[in-house]
């Protein structure tokens, strides 16, 4: 049975205001000091729960900072309150969570999350009807291809990432080895973002454009119970490198462990992934640094040069070994909504949505949380977003591309 949405109240509000009689002058002051509610819907149970937890950690850090600095200035110092709902492990549960949340909390000014693209597609059917602005880090192009007016996608789309991932990976390989890979293996799940990514490679000419021949091309339905059939084909075909498009950390773990069992890990076949699960702290805990060393992955957002102070504060606060895309986006989305409220000057979801549509942030906590400015096109897609690559080096996934924001130099694993 799906759990009811839970609340994390950051402030108790002003109790005296609740006692004010109608018509007395104290009422407007009470109205100004009420907390402002924003929503987060993300998987907090099931195979994607860890990503939801990291997303929430980033949001709660931002909430506390905003409230400690005086709350929403244009709303009389009103405090932020985060209302959380569990998307669970299916699109049906995610949609039900959104419906209950919006029914129970009619005064929400906006929200963010859903994490998995399939969940975001379902959740935003609900938020769009409610005309509630929704920020998401999900990748699928379908999210912003539906003509919706209240969805804002802070990540570059899966199609764009697919178009940029392989050329960038090949450039890194050639720079490091002097040789350009010619064959590729693909292992992919059938959730929305990997499907969108894979479609661009196969049907959009992505593989042909970069001159890669697919010698392994496998698609599975998560959760993966046994990676043996997938990896056995890799062992037989021996591609120059392996592209992993898996959306859940446990599936990634199974594939990596099977590669190790078949003696294909540790540089035998270079690995390139796409998405935040490839930088999950749990991979380090369950697999260890040796197996991960050298693994590259493209990602919408990752700790960049210039974010060192934020990263250190996050680590001290949470005890996490490093920050990920999820923590950065939870933090950044919260600050985007805060900036929108300041511009709107009212706890009104329609005015907040319009403020997001017209913003162009290049400084401040929201802008610092993402590569590129915070501005959106008519579809709700963020503009001028660079390709980001991270690589596991000595037990930490560090940003290695783009060069001007990188914190380490990349290398191409070899035998």
C-alpha cells in the first residue's frame, strides 16, 4: 500500500497570528509570516530510493539556509516548508502520490522531482492540470515535448545527451590513446530516459555519425535479476568500449559485478555510462574503488570547479562522501523556487510559474548549482547547458569535462 505523503515542517509559524480576530490589523502581519509550501515527489522506496534520498538532502539543506537567512524577503520573511511524497517504484504509485499531495496541500506554490523520467511523465500529467510549476532533473525529451506550460526541465534532454555523449567520449579516448574506438557494446534498460537516449543512437543516426559499429545491443526490463546473459554477449563480441544506459543503481551494480566475474573489468573493456546512478556512493560501498576506477559517465549535473564550498558544507551536514547530481539539483531547484517567489512577490503558483519562465540567473545559489545559466525556452527546457562528464578516480567520481569547469583530467582506461 502506498504511503501517504509526509511533511517536514521547517518552522512552526507565528502562533499569535492564529489568535487574531477578523478585522484586526494584526491579520496582515500573520498572513505575511505564514510558511510557504513547496513539494518534492521522488522515489523514497524501491530500487530508486537512494536517489530520492540524495535529492531530499539537497532540498532540505537549501530550505534550512533560506530560512536561517530570513526566509522569503518579499513575503515578509515567510519561511519555506518542504512537503514530501514518495513516488515508490511504479508510474501508478508516482501518479497517485501526486494526486493525493495536490488534494491534501492546495496551497503549494510549486515543486520538483519525480527523478525517473517515467515517473515524471506520470506526475506532470497531474501537476500540469493543477497549473503548478514543476522543476525536474529527468532527462526524457517526451517530458517537454507535450506542449505543457508548467514543466521546467533543468537537465539537458536525453536526445541531446545521446548526441553529445559518444562524440565527447570518443574525443577523450583519442586524446588519451591516439586511437579512435570503432566498435561499441550497448546494455540498456527500457525506462523512459534510456529509451529516448537509445532511440537517438539507433534511429537518429547517432552511431553512424560517429562511425561506431554496435557489436552488442541488449535491452532489459528493470529490476535486473541476472546480468549473465547480457555480459556473456559482451565477452564474446569484445567491443572497444561498453555503453551502459541503466537507470537504477542495483542494476548497474549487477552488470559491473558480472563484468568483474568474467574478467572484463579494470580496463579490459572501457566503460561509459549515462546518468547519476553511475556516481552513486553505494557503488563505492558495494563494489569498491578498484572496479570503478576509470569508469566515465555523462550526466546532467555534477560537482564543478567553483562549488567547493557548497560541497564541503554538504559533506559535513550529511556525512555523505561526496555530492551528486541529485543533491545539487535538490538544492538548486529549491533556490530556483525561492528566486521565483521573490520575483513574483506573492505565494501564487501562477505568478511563480511566470517568474520561472522569464528568469535568467547567472549568479547566486541557484545559478551556482548548475552548469550554465538558469533560463528556459518556450518548451520549458533550460538553455545553454554544457555536456558534463565525470570519471571515477581513486574512489571518487570527479568532473573531467568541460575543461573549464573540470576538477581533474580524464584518462581512457586500457589494459
